[in-house]
């Protein structure tokens, strides 16, 4: 009886030992302090009286777009950023400081029947950096979209 109890108790202790030892390896807790982040915010508007980028109509694809030149971001796209970097896009919905939400792109805004998405491109050997935001009504109508505030997070 004593031998059965000892062998029964050995197994859980051995398993706990393996779990404990494998969870304490250094590789899981390494933090790379070389990470860089850059947060850029853009507003795209339909009102011609503002200085914001405007929505433009694409009649072939029946959607709106706005190309934002990101050369003012002060990020030099070197080989490392080109190969290892990424961008994350967000759109703000709701009323600022009231019921505002930050939503990841692509985003489907069901309450008005529309989709928003983005595409970031690095063009040519000079690595010109630009982002294009897109807006499309679900029923493909050509009505002007509302003003949107976007956030891009560059990470490398």
C-alpha cells in the first residue's frame, strides 16, 4: 500500500517540477529595448474649408480614398524597417471625449453601413512612404463619407 501511494505521489511532483523549470527559462522574459514606436494621427474630411486631406471618389471601384503622404513622419525607411517593421491602423468613431472608440482597421461600421480600411506602401528605391485610407458604403452609393480621425502606429 505504501509503495502504491509513493508511486502515485511521485508523478504529480515530477510533472510540477517540469512545468516549473520549463516556465522559468530566460527566453520567455527577454524584453528587447531596441523597439521603436511612432504614432501618427490624421483627419480625413469632406469639407473643403478645412486643411485636412479630402476624400476622393473612385468611380471604378465605387469607393472613396485619401492618400496621406507620410514623408513628414520623420521616419527614415532603412533596410531593417523595410524588412521587419509594421504599421497598425485605427479609426476613431463616436463623439470625441463623449462616446469615442478606437477601432482597429479594417473596420465595419454597421450603424451607418460602411467599411473602412487602409493600405501602407513603401514606393521605389527612395522608399517614399504613403498610406491610403479607404471608405466604402455597403450599398456602393456615392454619398460623401463623414469626417474621420485615423491613427497609424509604426513599429520597428
